[in-house]
């Protein structure tokens, strides 16, 4: 009986360990399927990314020997390049899917590495233009999304509110879009990462609490869930 119980426990343990692996494979397959539907050039790009290093490895192997070693190196390098290309195209596809949807900027920032305190929305109107507030070591970042003059008007109102509380803390404002003086959604993460860190780690939390005490404007919030499908740094979880 003891042996049977031990075998059963062992089998259960193996099953539990296998479950996450199966789930991960299923997740990758789902991401691949969705990305291929949005990006018809995904498969050709992956094939090129894989086979070019392999062919280079074969060519070097024919010249320098040993051939087998260079083929193996080419396959390994091809796999790494293909994975990198896949991650980037998944990220670009996710940005394209989220662009124009309320809360897309908040979804990106929430998945960034580091201490980013996101509050969304702090300003919003009936047209679903909105402002997201981010507190980080660079100071306070206000991100406006929407069309026309609405986002800038909301941004101006929130800037005035934040200045009353933030004092000398740096205040950055960003308008998401493709027009003059605006930041395209796919470039938001890189822009935030380039901001100079001026606050100590211990200063971020008190500042965030002070700003949260302001509350949000009493305006109807856009209906429907905010998009949360953007991968962090292009990597799947």
C-alpha cells in the first residue's frame, strides 16, 4: 500500500509539473495564431530569420570545417534570431490592436518593468478621451489619449491639479497620437524609459499617496474593459 501511495504521489507530482509546460505551449500557440491573423508576413519573416543564419553556418562550415559544428551553431543562432523576430512582431501587432482604444497607454505602462504607479483614468470625458497619471522616479507623467482638442483640454486640467500637490517634482505630459508634438503608442515605452530618474525610491510612494488623495474627476467613465493585451517588453508570459 505504501509503495502504491508513493507511486501515486510521484505520478501526481509529475502531472503537476507537466501542467505549466502544457499551458505555456498552449499560450505560445494561441499568441502565434492571433499574431499570424493580424500579420500575414509573420511566417515568411520567421523562416528568413531562421534559415539565413543556418545557411551562413553551412557556408562557413564548407570553408573552414568542421561542417557539422558550424551547422549546429547556425541552427542555434537561427532559433535565437527567429525568437527575437517573433517577440518583436507580437509586440508590434499588440500595439496595432490596442491603438485608438481607451486605456491602451495605461495597459502598456502597467506591464513595464520597474516601479510605475499607474492611476487611470484621472480625467475622462464623454468622448472617451482620457488622461492617465503615472508616478515614477522620473516624477509625474500625465498621458493623454483621444482625438481632437479633448485630450489636451483634459491634460491641461490635470496639470493644474497635480501642480498644487507635486510642488517641485518634475511633471511630464505626453499626448498619444501621430500628429505634431504627439507620441505614437508603440514609442511610449521607450520614451518613458529615457526619462531621467530624479527621485529616490523612497520618494515615489509618498508622492503617489498624495496624488491619489486628489481623487478623480466626477465625469462618466468610458464603458467596457481597458485593453490589457500588450506584452511586456515584447516577451510573452
